[in-house]
């Protein structure tokens, strides 16, 4: 588990933005081209490109070229992995980082 924290860092950073969360929500309805995304957001085309670069580089969103259009969709495999990782780090487990004796502090809270 501990080795996987770093691999999810980029993904969490990608969705840690209000506009990118809106884009992901819009893509939950299915594949969309940039013009469809722009019509639902109050941002410029260069700003959309910046956000899409973050989302595609994280792996959460895929892009395919269709003629002169770029079509975006959610990478369902990556989304499911993110959900599973979040569930794993927010539930009690035998290999929890808090149970790692080498990382425990000798200080006790009263």
C-alpha cells in the first residue's frame, strides 16, 4: 500500500480544482468534444486546454482525435482504481500505516 501513495498523488492533484471537477462531472454523461465542454463552463479555450492537459496526463481522462475534433471521456479503469484506493486508505486494515511499529512515535496523547 505504501508504495501506491505517490502514484495517486498526480491524480488527486488533477481533481483538486473546481473546474476540473466540473469537467469530470460533465464527462460522466459520456464522451464530449472541447466545444461541448466549453459551452457548459465559463472559461476560455486556452484555459480548457490547460485543464484537459492536467486531466489527461493524470490518466483520469482519455482523449481521441476525430478529424479536427478532440473527444474526451473518463478512463473508467483509472476512475475505479481511484475509488478503490480512496476506500482502502479510509478504512481499517491489517497493513494500515498507523500499525507500522517502525513509524510510531513514542509520544502518547492523553
